C-alpha cells in the first residue's frame, strides 16, 4: 500500500540528517511500529509520510489512487472551543461534507466507547477520553493508513492496555493499516504485525512478533511469542546502540 | 455572594470612617467634603454630570472600537508577514512607551482645533491600542502546532484556517486585552479632556477640572465617583462577554 524509499531529511536549522536513507513498506491492513530512542527520527518519518515535511531525497509511493491518511498525535490536539462531535467531524467539515454525517460521527464515537459524549467540550474529558476522541476524529476521515505518533505515551499503564485493545478491535473491524511510533517495546510487541527498530535516522532492524490474534489479550501477552518478541526487540535495540 | 458582600462591607466601613473623620476632625470642607455633601452634589448636578459622563463614555467606546479594529487588523497583518511586523512593530512600541500626556497636546494642535472630539478619540485610541495589538499577536501565534498540522492534512483553506483555528485560538487573548484596554481607553479620554481644558471638551474630566478651579471639592468627588463607576462597568462588561464567549472552558 505504501512504499517509502531512501528517505533523507534534514531540518534547515538542525545539525546533520534526521532521517538518513529510511526505506520500508506498509501493506494494507498491517500495523507497523517504528521503535527507537528519542531523537532517532521516528516522528520525522511519520511527518514525511503525512506530507507535512518534504524529503530532501527519496520518495513515498502510494500505488492505489489518492492517499487517504489520518494522524493521531501524542497530545489529543482537540479544538477546546468545539464540542466532541464538532471535533470528530473536523476532517469532513473542512471539506464541506459534515452536514449529513452526524450519525456516522456518533457511531464512530460509540465505537471508541464515548456514546453520549457528543455535546461535551474537551475541557470536561479525561486524558484517555480525549485520546479516544482524537482516534474517532482520525477514523472519521476514512483512512487507509493511520499515522500514530506515540498516542498513548501520556496515559497510565491500565488505560494504555485498554487503548491498545480498542485499537486492535477497531483495526479488525475497519481494516485500515497503521504506522505506529512508540518508545515502548511491550506496546510495539503487542500491537504490531511488524516492528522496525530505528537508530540514528536509519532502520537498523526488523522483527515480526507473530502473535495469535484469535487468543484473548492476557493469553497473547503471556504467550511465548510475546515474550520472545520483547526479548528479541530489546536485544535489537541494545546491540545496535 | 461573598465576592460582592466583602468589598461592599469594606466600602461602607470606609465611608463611615470618612464621615466620622470629617464630622469630628478639623479638616476644611474644600480639602475633604463629607460623604453626605458629595452625595448631595451628585444629586444636585446629576443632569450635567450624566450628560458629561455620556460624552466621555462615547469617546471611550469609539476609541475602543477603533483600537480593536486597528489592533486586530495589524496583528493579522503581522501574522501574515514577518516583514510588516518587523517594519511597524517598533513604532507601535514607541507609541506605547511615550507617555500619553506628552503626546496629547500635539494631537490637540494637529486635529483638535476644529474637531476636539476627534482629537479626544485619537488620544484615547493611542492609550488603548497597544495591549490589543500585543495580545492579539500573541494569540495568533499560540495555535496548537498539531492542530495546525491536522488542518493542513485535511486540506483546510486559508479562510478555514483563519476562522476555525486562528481566530478561536486568539479569542481568549483578545478578550483579556479588552479588559485592560477598556480601562486604558477611559484613562486616555480623561487625559485628553484634561489637556483640552476648556477648548470645547465638556466630558466628565472637564467637569472635574472646572470644579477644581472653583474649589468645589464635593463636585470633584461626584465626578470621580461617576468615572470610577464607568470604568468598573466597562471592565465587568468585558468580564461578562469573556465568560459568555469562552463558556466552553467553564
């Protein structure tokens, strides 16, 4: 679905390259995690894919039609002056198509567990609820690819588990692909179909966790495949540093 | 309730102390009149004072509207062009830091000989303009960068970006500056009337000046009370407007 080839990028005011020849693919319906230490260029790769930055060299190819993507940031980035419903409708209202999509937006809110929250303002929501709204808004754009930049980093562990479950459930139902930036080896191992380990602006390793998605969450998290994924990815991170 | 009751009690206590001090002290009436004589002067001159208050309020509000339009307009120009900002901002700062009392006579000579009210408005505008420009500029720069990215990603037009992102982001800053500039506009109007003297301005400040020249201290106090009430009314009008427009934060 998406092929990124030899991406080079350097911020004008920065020193040295942020990404230095990054190449990868994301298949339809696949969750790919970008894992690595702070400043290794993970978020820059996401912004390059989104078209928010232009690569100095290299290319990003979308073989089928127009790119349809959405972005979820670490902070929920909600409009505080707009209700939850208006926030969710943002991608459509900017295209003048929000009028007849209220029902769809309410359904998206229900799918993230926020039924009945449509008329509330973000100020009244908890951190986890804000992030759910942010995800509902991203899904409202009907993305083929969801770009997630450490969306759960600011949440506590229990909430993080719940959000991981919710994300996998939504992906199963809706079938979008995701490029997921995270610092957490456990989160990457649990959520991903593939993990790309980044170091100094390059992809330095790749691992496929191969979890049995038909099993309940706690069984997946205690499975040999999961612990082996965590161990192997940790090793990749250590040996490459 | 406590918020209203406590200052009200403090005011009553102050008036009581003032009354006792004047009644049992040896202070001449022209230095400090009693609260009762101030109240009597207020009632006796109510028509004249209210008419003058209306003129001062008119100058203040026209200046404030002009300050909002020019401050917001210039802040928008700054947000669109760094060159415009670098060229004009220093002059705005010069206007702000130069004491209004020293500019007022010049404005009166240039504009006020035939059109005193126009000069008063310009002086009041000079006092009110800068806080709006500074706050609005800060507000337009305070846009959440991630929200800005989303607007780009979802193909927002320039107008959508302004109306649905920049304007609501800047609104709290603008409303905060209005509370300050409302008071500044009134101060500017009063300063302008003082400087204009008897040159055609008949606002509340001029009435105070007139009463001062005749040593009618109680009338001066009456004028001062009306000026204070006007300032308080302007301030709390903007507090109410802020509460209503930013009710999503409640």
